[in-house]
C-alpha cells in the first residue's frame, strides 16, 4: 500500500475543503520522532505563509476537514502548524493479515506500467571485467529487478564495448598464437594478460603494429578472416563476463547483449540526420555538433565530435544510435544508464544532442545514474598490492573464501556441501550489500572486515535475521499458510514492526524513482532490527504465551521474513534456511 500517497490525497482534500488553493502540496513525510506520530504533513505552513494567515489557525481548519478514520488512530496539530498522523492499529492489523498469503507482501503493481530500458554492466570486451564493473553490474541489476517487480516492462541492455581500434592488435596477436585454425583454449584464459602481451607487441614490433592497423581497416570493411578472428575473441570474452554474472547472481543473459557493433550500420545514418538538421557541421574535416546548451563561461558552445576527419565514428556516435533505437524501436518511457560518474559529461552531451535532434522522442526520460569509485582501505582507488587492476572474478572468489572462514568459526551442524553453498551466498551477498548500501554517487571504501560482520547493516546480518525467523517457524511446527488466526498488536514493538512492513511499497517507489538501492538496504536493515526488538519484547514459543499471541506473533515474524526475502532478492542477494 502506498501510504504516503494515500495520506497526501487525504490531507490535500482537507486543505482544499479548508479553502487552500490546490497548488499548495500537503508535504507528507515520515515523522522523525515517535512523539510526532508516524507521519507528518507540513504543507499547511507554506500555504499559510502564501495566504498571509496564521498557520495554526489554518491547520485547525484543515484538521476539522480531515477524515482519517480508516487509517489513523489520532491526528493532531503540532508546533506552528504541522499535522501529526498516528497510524491506526486496527488498520495495520488488517493490512498485515492480508499480506500473510500474498507473495507480493501487500505491494501493488504499478498503476501505469512503463517501458524501462536499463543500460548496465556494459564492459569493454578487449579486457577482462575488473572491479570498476562491479558497481554498474549490481546497481543496475537491483534497479532492473525492482522495476520489474513493480510491474514495469524492463529491457536490459548490455552495451558491451566490442568494437574499436584495439581489436586490430588483439586479433593479430590471436592469429599468431592460434595453433592450426582453432583457438587454443588456454590462450585467452587470462584475457588481461593476453591484452598486455598484444599491447606490448604493438608498441615494440613495428611490423606487428602495421598488421594490427591493417586488420582494423579490414575488420571495418567486413573482411571474412578478420571478422572470424574477431568473433572468436568476442565469444570467449563474453563467456568471461557470463562467469562473472553467474557468480554475482546478476540477471543479465546473452539476449540482453546489444553491443556497440550492433549499431555499426546505423552510424552513417545518424550523421546524415544530424547534418540534415543542421546540427552536425564540418569543422577541420570532422563532423561536429556545437551545443549552446553546454557553452563555457565565455559563451563558446561546446563542440562534440560525432565523426572524425578520417571518417571514423566515436563512442558518442554509437550512444546516439543507441538512443534512437531505444526511443523509437524499443519505445522506452525511461532509459536508465548506470555508468561511472566520470562519464557524466559524455552522457550529458549525447542526451542533449538526442533531444535536440529527435533521435530521442520528446517523451523519453534519459537518465544517467552515476556512481562513485570503489576505494581501497588506503583511500585510493582499489588496486592489487602490486598496483594492478583487480579482476572481478578474483575478488568474488576471495569473498567466498573469506565467508567460509567466517562460517567455520561458528558452531553449526552443517555438512560440507551446505557450508560451501552458504559461504557462497554470504560472501557474494556481503560484497553486493556493502556496495549497494552506500549512497550511489559517493566513493566508498571497500573493507572485508566491515562487510563480513554480523553486526550493523551487512548482508550476513540480514541473512542471519532471515534464518532466525526460519528456526522459530520450524520449531513451532506450524504451517503459517494454513493458520486462520488474527494478527493482534499488543506491544509497541509489534506496532513499530508492522508499520515498517507497511512502508515497503513507499520505499520501493523511492528506490525506482531515484534509482537508489541504498534506500532499500537501509529499509531492510531497519526491518531486521525492528524484528530483533520485537522478538526480544514479544516471546513467541515460550510456555506462558497464549495461543492467540503465539499465532499472531508467528504471522508477524513470517511476514517480516517474507519481506526480508523479497527485499534481498530485489538486491540480488540470496537467503538460506540456516547458517
Ligand atoms: N563500455 C563502457 C565502459 O566500460 C560503458 C558503456 C556504458 N553504456 C553506454 N551506453 N555508454 O566504460
């Protein structure tokens, strides 16, 4: 249930009935202290200022018109004219009761489903995925899953970099080390090393460099031999990425790959369109779009090269073709890009050109959701001890090993296989949650110790809370879905927990609107903490607990568990029955 929207509509209606013009919004927000109720409407203040009347008097008028019987136990005026809203116990009970057998835990589908293109992960295939690709892959995936859960049509676009001059040297090198006509399986096992070797030869050996350049031209011209070598290289590189996606529990599949080369044929058409509109003009032999919108301080428009003087196309040209495809072919309402903050200028340029040129539809919302850099504990960009880039696969494997060590310290009756499985879920979950829980736009420090702690906002803490409920449910021997009992709120911790549960839908709305997974992480952490407080104050399986209370509390625990699971699933983090 969208509580905020519901309360806003009610307060707005009362404001209008009290004579306030409808342009004044009710401004309903969560209260920051329990004595102010669960929600607070602050809009009357602004309205009173504009209407030049006494805010408290105006609030009194609004309150007289406010009908909150169904949802609130109490409404009152506070301070200069805030309206405090205390959610109704009865209403919370009913809401919670209804979500017991509901796989959506009471969350409704979007009223207006949109088509959302999500551009994420998008590694360059010349090299192996490194830690720089972690953030795009997991943040994008979480938002894609959240939008999908809300009922939007999500089209994943893995805009892989599979084209460009560096492929000339890569295929020339590949040709040399291939035995017979086929790729020696191990040659590309270490893609990073392969790239290094090719680059070294390119720099040191003049005839190799020449051949590499020749292959670029041939590749662009569609030469069969070069195309075949290129395809073999790409295939193996894509498999490397797929390994990472599998390990990471990221939903991207082959069908989601729409690499840069897929737009090759569209590039000359894009340039032609821009020229016809008078947007692209020749400047020193190149085709350039000058953007007044992004002029510098002196008023000089910003030049964006869309075709080089030799005829070659650029990263920006491909992105313009992608904008056209997503706008017109895919008919997207929203297009969300999860790309490093360092590409902000590039995104702004292509969005501006897209909108000016009608390559983009007027309706499409083009959104760059940037993210900061992952730092090492020394506060510098995350590197290996030797200063090299950290391969993503290696980082993930280390996470699993570390999680296994952590679990080995616990006294459990798990067998070998179970332990391995749990270590995988905890290790990968820890890396993902640590990243997703940070504000997307800031840099953050990668710390094994913090992310693998059972205390604080971490994956292990949430996964543990999940198993905790599971063990209570198991011990009770009761099948919750078959129980017909009432959820009754007795203790304040029960009310607090049910209130939190009721706020899941509002939370998810914020997450997808702003593309901020950290809001969901924070919510789940508070939910799990709320459960711990509830469980401490409200025993479930103790002898002196009435049957009524026991069943009610079991259902509350079950609802919490389902919400935790759903939230973690949206974040792409797995749960387990025990750990
Ligand atoms: N391949 C690029 C990189 O690794 C990211 C591509 C992002 N998507 C896009 N449409 N430009 O930096």
